[in-house]
C-alpha cells in the first residue's frame, strides 16, 4: 500500500496544480484572464459546503466512504467536471463554473479517503510519503508545461481517474476503514507486537472498536462537535487566508509568467527533497508534527512582508519566493492533518473533513478579499502578519507532555533491559512501585514504553486526550523528570 498511498496523493495534488495554477492555456495571469480565479473560487466554495455537510451528517457519510463504488464514481465525476474547464474548447464561463462545482463536491471524497490512509502511518512515514507525493505531483505539473494545450488538458482530466483507480477492492476498503468490525491494516512493528503481549500480561483493556480510518463512530452515534479539532482548524483558516491572498497578488503582478521559471522549478523540488531528508533522519515515530507547523508561521510572515515591500520592483523574485511558501505550507498542512488524525480519538475522516473545511474556507476568503482589495497589498500584508502571529500562539495547545509519547526505540529498550537485568515488563512494574504510580498511570506508562502514542492510549484505555495529558503530567512529577531524555535516563538508572 505504501506506493499506492504516495501515488494516490500525488495524483490528487497534480490535479490541484493543473486545475488551479493553469488552464488549457498554461499559466494564464490573473491580470489578463479572470476565469481561472472564478473557477477556483466556485470549486472551493462548493467544497466548503460539502465538508460541512459531511461533518454534520457524519454517521451517514461514513457509509459512503467505505464504498469503493462511491469512491470510484467520485473519481469519474471529478474527471468529467474537470473536462468542463480543462480542455481548450473555450467553454462558456457558466459551464466552467458548473464543472468546478462538480469537482468541489467529488474531490472531497478522494482527498478524505487518501488522507485517512495517511493517518495510519507513523510520523516518520507521514513526512516521507508526503514529501514523495508532492515531489511527484510537481514533476507531473512542470512536465505538463512542456505539452500542447490539448495534451495538458488530457493529463489534467486523467489525474482524478488515476487517484480513483488506485483505491483497493471492496474487501480491502473495509479492512482499511475498520468497517463492519474488521480490523484495520496498520504498520506492524516489533514494538506493536510487544505492547500487545505486555497489555495482555498487565490485564490492560484493549480498544472496544477497530482502530481504523473510520473507526470511533458507529451508525447510531455521532461524535460530539466539541471533540473535533476546531482550534487547529481556526489556525489553518488563518494560514490559508494569507496563502490565498498572496496567490492572487502574485497572479496579478506576474505578467511575465516565464520569468524565473527555472528557479521556481529548482526551489520546488528542493523543498520536497529537504522534507524527504528530514523524514529520513526523523527520530521518534510517535512524536508530534504540529510544532513544526507552528515554527513555520514566522517564516511565512517574513516572506509575506518581503513580497509586500519588494514585490513590484522585483517581480521575478516574487514567484520563486511565493512558490517556496506555497509548497511548504501545503506539505505541512497535509502532514498536520494526518498527524491530528493519527494522535487523537477523532475518526480520521472527520479530522480531515474539519481540516480541509478550514483550508478551503481560508483559501476562498483570502483570494476573494485580495481580489477585492487588489491595489492594497501592504495593508493586507500587515493585517495578515498580525493574524499569523495570533494563530501561532492560539493554534496549538501546550506541547510539554507530548514528548513522552515519543516512545523508546528498540535500541533504547534493549539498553534498559540490559542495564536492569530483566524484561521491560518486569522493570516497568518495579519502576511503577518505586515511584508510587497509580494503576492508571502505570497502564499509560507501560503502553508508552512499548511503542504507543496518545491516540492508541486513548483508544485502549477509553479516556480522553486531556485525561491522558493529566496522567502524563503526574508521571513526570512523581518521577522527577521534565522531558523524554530524562524519562529514558530514569528507566536506565532504576533498579
């Protein structure tokens, strides 16, 4: 499934780039043709409504996402809608808008399905696979610039069909989605096997439902809206509002679309390669990726300020810089949503529905606002920078307890067992007794030490994320530690 996941996401993003960065006449500037802007706005607005309906009617929507027939139909309709504006037939604007509306609805099915599959990966593989998918998507996009208009339009139409064709057969879909009580397919590691054995020995309860992409919600129970990641969604909305506005200002200013194309191509692939390198050396499969997104916001603010100040004088400088911001935010946003779906009790399809709702609503608002205030980029930049700074502080909750969920590696576990002279299970029992951990704290500590993060612990013990954090904080206090390194050192020194 790993190659399939990369290609599924690759084809979706290639469609996004081909649909909304180009038309049948490649790379039209907004200053000379506005049809692309209206097509994009129509698709996003319909997408926002669709995501909202998916969230509101989540218990009915889950049945649709476990149907391969529905997913395949969505891919076919998405291709048909794309044909209304991608082919060089100079279709009337209403026809183009109708096609955009169709893609706005059907693309939700495709993006949620492949996004939910990404949530089953470890943090390291989320980084690697996302970087690989965006690298391939941009290779398709830039390759299409070399094709005649008709051939480029055909490639654009083909992308959603390819994404739909990669969806597994019906039996495999049910397995991946945890549908009808079947277990979901997840990455199997020695830590996973060891943890299940330890859970049995310690009489820790297992999850009462399959830990799948669409698990956590039954046909008779709808998840409480309060549990959805609205804080993250609001931050995503702000980021994408700024991002959408910058796209419009760049489109208006960049009258010479071929200027700076080579630097743009090199920077695009360079960013994807840097993310791949980060993934290769990423440590801790259960670490949170949210903090990386938070760190990136000041960089986006700086880039926006530079474009506002120097954009008109250095048009060739704007496009490459905007491209770096674009692909960085797109990669990080996708990784963030996959990470949220991986580390919370919210069903994966709902996490992506909320996240993509925020992304498209922010993009829609930013593009529409920038177009209405097209001659006022400096005020837009100042307000945007202020909003980004607020989002940076509000978007994520306290991260001080998340480090404990970066579970020990196999080498660290072996070192602890060697120094302690006993199995990890026996050693953890002794440590729990030494530091007077409660039964619940001991259960959480044991699950963590055998390779599991917050989401698994929440599902296994049937408790909320806030409760897990409270217990983790108590474990820190009782053991006299402040970070992950001190936890490992404490385990190695305990007798």
